[in-house]
């Protein structure tokens, strides 16, 4: 019984370590010798599900992405 519990703890810790690696911030490197290019940003604010929300899109077509969405006034 004790060995079975140890196995669960080892699997749990391994999964925790494996999944926590995806929480880091990724930096974008451009083609200009590693300099970080400035990302375009677009924001929309809305009230839905009894909650005030701010949606943010990043990238070249961020404004276009929000114009496609019809459910956002």
C-alpha cells in the first residue's frame, strides 16, 4: 500500500514539473540580429456573464481579428 502511494506522488510531481514549464513568457526574436520586434496590440472591452472583460490580441492582424468577431459590440 505504501509503495502504491509513493508511485502516485512521483507521477504527480513529475506531471507538475512537466506542465509548469509551459508557464514561462516566450520572447519573440526578429530577423534583425536578435532584436525584439514591436508587436501590435489591440484591445476590446465587454461585459458578459456578469463580468467585465478586456480582450487583448497581439500581432500584425490583431485589429482585423477583432473586426471579424461579431459578438463584440
